C-alpha cells in the first residue's frame, strides 16, 4: 500500500462518527479543554495558497487572581521532501528553505510566537542510508551557518522564536558533526544550542557513524515567550532527559523527531504526553512526514546492502501535550502541515501545585541511587525469597 493510501489521521476517522460518539471518543483519547482556535483570514488564505494542512487549537486555562495570564502560540511544522534526492544539494536546500518560509508566513499570520521545525529539517533524513557522501555536506555551523542566518532574519521580521534542528559542523573541533537544535530568539539572537545526547545504536541505524553524542547537557533557554528546552528525537525514550529539562525550569519542551515504523508510532502518541504530565510542562512533538527515496540501496552498519532504497514512511502526526494530560489534535500521517496551538504557561505551576509534584519529588533518593548505580561495584537492590532448610 502506498503512503498516500494510508490512514490520514485518527482525527479523519473521528470526523466520520456521529457527533456525540466523536465528542466522547475524542475526550477519551485526548482529554478535555481543547477547542478550535480562531486565526486571521490572511492565515487561511496562505494555507490555501501554499497547499498545506493547518490544524489549530486552544487549550483551556484557569485565570489567577494575582498573576496575569501568559498566553503563547506555538507552531509546529512537519514537511515532506519537496524534490527528488537526485537533485543537487543546493537545489534541495533551496526548496526546503522556500517551504519553510511559506510555513513561517502561515504561522506568523496565525499569531505564532514560537516556531518549531522537525529534526534535520533542511535535508533528507539520510543517516540510515550508510553513505557519508553527499549527506555530510549538509552539515553547517550552528551559530553562523546559512540556515541560521536565514532564520535570524525571519525571526526578527515575524517577532518569533525559532527552534531549528540541523546537522552541525564544528570546524573548531576536528570538523566533528552533531545533531543540534539552534534556538533563535525573536530579536534574531542565537541564544544557544542543544546537541543530541543519545544517539541510537539499533538495527539498521547508522546514526553513530555520522554524528557524536552531545556534550552540552540539558540547557533551557529564557525567551519572551517562556522557558524552552529541546529533547531531540531518540531522547524521548529517556525519562531522565525529560526530567533534567524540568529541573532546569522548562515550561515548553520541543521534541523534534524523525520517527517511523509501526512500533515507534504506537509509542509516539504516549511518550510526549506522559512527559508533559510527569514534568509539569508543555511538550511540542514535531515529526517528519513522508517517504524518502535514495539513489542507492541502503547499507547496514557493517556495510552490507539491505536491498531497499526508501527510508520507510515517517508518520508525521505532530501534536502538543499539556501538563494536565490533555493534548491537541495531530497533524496528518501523510501530509506537510502546520499546527498552531495556544496555551497559558501558568498551567505549568497550577498542575505542579495541584498534584504536589515539587512537594513530593524527593530528588535526594534518586541522587544517592544514581551515584551508586554508576559505581563499578553496584549491586541491584533485589529482594529474593529466603529459604531456610532444616535437617530432618
């Protein structure tokens, strides 16, 4: 079955149900308090012009008596490759930049304050192909590369924070390559970057042969639209990555991904939502979409041909999860699109107070345990049945 004939989204199925059944099923799947978001007519015209899907929603919030509301609109952009990979790199990049500019225009007219790209958005997800060339040529400086310079201008023009996840080339450190998210504030200033800490070592994944494990930690970036952390792709499987960003004060965590396959898709709808609940912040999970076809057949980590040229289908389905357990509708499993979600950052503290997260955390327990587990003489704390045998 081709990608275009696959199920478009869970939401497309819900729309076919009787109204009451659809409403109740949505409540069970997504929680309550998520409504449609009004956007400008100009935004809708751009959606039609650029032929992109638009999902828009607003999370309910409770007004406080002393603190003013802190509303933020975040845009998530998932995109298919616009041209075949037989095209030269400059052509692929140019087309990706054009598509990104179109999406940012839509997001800006929709009132977005923060714009989130998918993982390695300005290139194909070529890391599993086994070829170093030409794909490593997409790597560029994080702070001063062409992609960042373009986005700095767009950030200023649209008063928008942009999180751009790219392949970084560190020319000052052995020309090493990193999988990096660059955070650009609404004044065009590069606040900093996050390098992916966990690189998967799994079957038919050649990612460790492309880039290094991160060395920056878990920084959180203070912006005019909230404190933002980034948890890149595979790191969504690690609870301590989510926790570290919470402890550093994150209110929004962006999870830019390149996820595909049926097993990953089942986890996809759980992990970001669970992280939002457990850590008391909003999670913006933005995934690649579509299938990428390469000129040569894939190789495994040993250099053996595995007899296919396609990447498999990235399943998109980008969404936003709130700290109270509710979540937005998702973007399509098969199409390029923009999701715009509005929420109040005050809900982060409200949920922590409501569930006593800070009061009952007891981090010292885990500090001692993690200290022991990293020692060479660690013995797991397993209680076994004790049997006393008596001589008859």
